[in-house]
């Protein structure tokens, strides 16, 4: 056997930059940029950008390392020409999402209401009906056969959401009981379990989580709902799921990524693009973060990327077992966003909002994503969880055909003839690994939840999954970044 | 923002060694050892060693990259002096574990029977009794109050094990139904669910999986039992759990790691120690594996490490989503092995085997681990799952005290006065991350199981978790390595 000799250089290097590039002589480092800052931030999504912005406003020096050649993370504008964009990821904001709203306002991005004039469409088993979201079920369809199940489940989950300490669900008095079951277990035990209701539930979790009702822990779900509010308004399913009065109520002029781009413009060359962080070494008085484009020496680090990606960084010393255990059980959802662009929003002429709840896969929930002036018509559908896995396996031409067929069943045959068709499979995005967020199955939060936000030495954790409120949303990302920045500022 | 310019060097380097050390000028590579071989094997546990040995026997050139400064993976001898060793990890083999048996024989390591003269001990709620493992329950205690539950659960699980295509449980006709529930769900629905029986079940899963009955998918469990056999003998719970006629029947002279060390001696300087693989790049006609100590260029790669560690390697191109999805839901068990060494195996004088089933934590199952000649007495206990997490949080002196108190309650007050006390927390081992194996919760195998062994381009997957038979055991590791070697040989 050939063992690597432990030379004096390696021993010396172990506490310094020499250890960053294992196996590479320290001399090689000189050719790589080494930067110094008070804080190094990993990730330039809304979490990392918000953290960096807060730190800079407090007079601290910051370097932001971003793996992609763009900022915005799960927010991405596709330019369609003529100033029209399609949001390929995060799209909406709503009441109590005050942090993303404030950030947008501060960088000068205005908002406008999601188009919501007319009726929503409900489709199941090929049967189509329309309904107003001003009714008691909001955006959920008032399907008489399953209305009892819907009302019971929503009522109970809203009640349970008031019983969890939001953001720390492992402290709930019933944490063990609720974390021992899945959302599906709970619903089957507490409703009539009408199969059509289960399909509706699947549409909800596929769009909101990118997972199936049997994938997510009940405790996780209840906290997700509890998080759909703020310090002054208890989270509810309605505020999460509705357009009117809920998280799909409002959109950004120019698209959500514009907010990120404008924050990035403020931060200027503090951001290093195309430079994934590979290794974080904790030193007695600082951290060294080695990335493809730069080595950064800083007093503290904020890691603001999805859990599964944060697990792929090499940490020296290793992370505590509880955090590794959490990261080993915290997968990203599976979500593909399919979008069709038309000459005009033809559904509006028919008195339709463009919002639909569709129980016939692959489409689940759909929304109008047209520009504010309605100059072209854009509608998108969420294909999530198991539906996305089947969908993603089909060849591109088939995917396009079934998606357009779905739009046409919901809104009319015009749906078959878009000027463009776009698809974003977030599961395949190397530097996101799945949308809309990471979730946990049964047993994880009660065992390992406390590691979610707990700093490890000089490393602090941000990212929408770590947010107390609106975890999984742009607002949660901003909150998490601002919170991590405050944590760091207290310790600098 | 500062973006990394895409220079000609980077473009050229992207398909070659230049991309291996992202950000490091290609010139630096010249100072690092570059080796060439037909096959590069990542990991020198039993899986990697067996793969390498098969390839060498077929005349192929091999380089084995091992992160640790030793071989053997989850098999580790601690030298106690005077030629006495204590096995800190894998210990036993049993009937139908023919591959590890053959390997040991070929390298000249003999076996001897696990000490099994006399009675086993059963302890619950401070009440101690003894029983012979020649009775109908084998190593399981014949506790009359829960005998019905034990018999029912074992009978049903053995029956179900015959209904899964072993190694490919996702193809079972009831795969969806069984993968939608945990082992605990199944047991509560199919037995009287006596709380003491549930505690016994916990002792079993904590020792065998390092997890709780509610952590593991029923489908995973049924396959684990189906795997407790070979091509000619259907797997059963009894063959898995028993000492007599089961997987704890036999031990290796000189300890299990001796087998690995002797295989490594055969392989000689093909093995590079202290050299964790960091990046695997697939080229048009080969693979490049970058490790801390060497860059290896080979025709094919075999990755023979635990799933969670294989997820931390950087793959270029990225792994298929289904494999990433599997790895994101495939945690290692949590297991600490506590061992006490005494002047003599005092329990034998009392007619005891040293085997115990203990429902009062932290100890679960215990076994006699003395050398063949009984010149000193060694007994160890498994502390697994939730019991291990509580245990590991206590200070070292407390851990020692409660472990010895446990041994004394089982075997007598002599247990309080060992000559040595040893502890191995495998969860904290950076290059294993948990023992005895990786498991899956509900919903993972049916969705992502097919990615378990499926080669990705020129990368083949070994490791005990990938084995059809005796997955989680030394035998499974050997089988997986030999199978991966055959896969590669067919394609070279």
C-alpha cells in the first residue's frame, strides 16, 4: 500500500490555505485569487443576497460566492423579447410576505396584482367546471362530493398550525405524534378519505412542496402552514394556497429575478459568479472558503444554499453529527414548471382567471403569468412530485403535447397553439437540485430539527428552508438572509 | 459582479485534467501523481478490495483510492496487546455468507464458533431471566407475554420476504403498499402491539439497522430479511437474527479486519491510502478520478463506499436525477459499539453465553467477543438508533458508567470492573458516517430503488448496500465488489 506521508508541509498546511487544495502543493495557491472580507456568503439567491446587503449596510466587507453565472437562485427570468419575460421559478408574493416586499421596494421594483378577474377552472376525470375564488373555499374547488374532506382537513391543519412554535416545530407538545406520521396518514385517519380528495391533496403538495402527501411528515406540513404568516398573523392554509388574500396575490414588474439582479448591482464586485464553494475550513480566528474562482478568508461564513448542496461542501472539521443527519434526510422537492405563451391571454376573454386546479396529470395547479399589460398571454402549470417524475421521463415532444393538451382542456382549444412553449425542470438544475423547497419525511424534525439554524462554529446557515416564516418562499429566503446577517453582526 | 472568464484553457481543460482542480492552473497538476489503470476503485473496504482482487485476478490493472490511512472500512481491529484484538465494527459471519467465507479462506484466515454454550440473558424493566437459544424463538427471548406478537411478526415478515424479488424489492407485486408504511406501522397493524414487544423490536432494529422501527420502510425491511440467505436458501428473520444457525454463528481468527488486511497485502501498492476521492469526471473513453493523493485515469470506475459518502463526490457530468434522489434519501444508521474487557469471560462460569437481549437502554443486544481461547473475557453491546443518540450526548465518564452498569445487570457485578472499556461511535467516523448500513424510509425504494446498482456511464456502484444478498454485512460487501468487477470486466 502507498500511504500519503504526513510531511511538515502538510502539517503546517492543515490549519491554513495549504489544506484547501488537498494534494496540491501550496505554491499553486499563489496563482489563485485570495480575497479577504469580514464575512463570506455562499450563494447569491435571495438568502445570500439579503445577508450580504444587510452586512454591507452595517459597514462590513463581504464576498459572495455563487456557483452559477447568474444571481437569483430559484428566481429566474426568461427573456421572451420585446421586454416580455417569463418567470421560470419563483413568481408570486402575498400578504405578510413583508421582507421580500420591502426589499423589492428598496431596489425600486414595483408590483401588480396577479390576474384574478373571473372564474377559476376545476378539472377531474375529464370533467370541467368553473368557480369563483371569492367563495368559501378560495382557490380550492368547491367540489360538493369532497367538500367535507376539504373543510375538515383545512380546519384541522389550521388548528394544529396554531399549536406549533412556528419555525421550531420539534418543540410542539405533540411533535412526536405528528412527526411519526405523514400528511397522508393524517388525512386518511381524519377525513372520509375520498379518493378524489386525495388527488386534490396531491395537486396541492406537488405544487407547494414538489412531493406526495405520503412523502412529507405531518409535523413538517403543519409547520409549513404555520409559517404562512408573520409575527402578527398566524399562518393558515388559506393564506398559503389562495390567490386572493394569499401567497399568489401579487407579482413583480419585470419578474422576480429583477429584484435579485438589482440587489446584486448594489453589491457589485463583491459577488464572484461561476465559483461554487467546495470546502470550508474553520480556523482559530476565521474561516477559509475555497471555491472554484477564489479562496476567501473571512471572520465568519454564511451558507445560503439548499440543504442538499450544503451537504456537498467539504467541512473541516466535519459538521456535527446532528447537522449531517439532518442534511442526509432533507431532500429537495421535484417540480417542473411548464409554460405556454400565446398572442393574447385568450382565457380572459372567456371570463377565466387562468388559475386552475387540475386533478388529471400531468398538470396540477395553473396560473396566469402574463405581463401586467396583457400584451401577450402566458400561462404556466406546476408538474410536481410523482407526476413530474413520469413527465420528465417522456421525450420532449410528448411532454409539450401533453402539457398543451392540458392547457386546452382547461381553457379551450386555443391552448394547443402557443407561440412558444417553455419548460423548467428544477430537479435537473445542478445548483438547485429541486423546487420549490426541501422537505422532511417522518422522524427527521423531531430528531435533527434543532440543527436547522444552529451555527456551527463560525458557519451560519441561511436559505429559505431555515426561515421561521414563509419557509420555501422568496420571503423566507430574504428573512433567512437577514437573520443570518444579524447573527453574524452580533458576533463580529 | 465578477464572473470567471471562460478562457480557452478552461474550455480545453473541461474535458481533461485541467477541470479536475477547478480554479487551479493546469500546471499545478504536473506536481501531483497521475496514475493510469484499467479500473479505479474508490474505497478499500471489503467491497472495494473484493472488486480490485477480482480485477487483478483477471489480469487487469487497478488503483484503489482509500480515504483512511487503513483498509477494512466498517471492519476494524483494536489491538489490546498480547495478540488479543477487539473487533470495533463488523464481527460475525454465518450460514449462506459464502463469499466472505471463501475470501477469508483464500487469504488464510480461519474461523471459530461464536461462544454459545449455556443460556442467553433477557432483561426488561430491571427483570432478568435466562433462556436457551435452542428453543423455538432462537436468540429472541421466549417472553410469554409477547410471544404471540413475536411469532406473528416473524411469521408474516418471513412470508413477505418470499414475495419480494430479493435485491430488487421495487419489483414486488405489493411494493407500493409495503413501501408506503414503516416497519412500525406494519407491526402495530398486524400484532397486538404490546409495548414490550415494540421495545424488543427497537432492540432488533437498533442493532441490525442502527435505526428505529418507525424509520425504516416495510419494503426495505422485508428485502433486508429476504437478503438474509443466498441463491439456494430463502432469507429468513431467524437466519438474520440468531447466533445458532444465523448471522452471528462464526468469527474470524485474528478479527475480521485481518481478512481485509491480507487482501490489501496481495494488492500491494495498487492501494493509495489517505486519499479520498473528490471528483469523478467522465471522458469520452475513460474516467478521471481526482483524489487527495493521486489523479487516476482509468477506463472505468467502481465506487465502493457508503451512499452518503458517494453523494459527496463531485461528478462531471452530474449524476442522473434518480440516483441523486436516492442518495438524498439513504442515510446511514446510528450505531455505537461499547465493549468491556475482563481478566476472564466470567459469564461463562455462570453458564451464560454472553449473548443478551436487553430492553432497558442504552444496551440492546450483547455478544461474547472474547478470543477463541478465552484467555481474556470480552463482551460488547450495541447501542443504536435513538438510544445511541441519547447515549452519545452524555459525557464519556457517564457513558462508561451506564454501559458497565448494563453489563453488570446482565451478567453480574463483575461487569462493573473491566480491565478496559472501549467505545466505537461509527456515526462520528468521517469516512463511514454510520453503521451498520444505510437504510431507506417509506417511499424511497419504489421511487428511486432502480438507481441502486445501475451503472452511470463508466461508473459502477459497489458497497454492501448494493448487494442482493446479505446487504449490510461483510458478505454483502464482498458480493457487491465481485459483482461490480464482473460488470466492469464484461465491458473492458
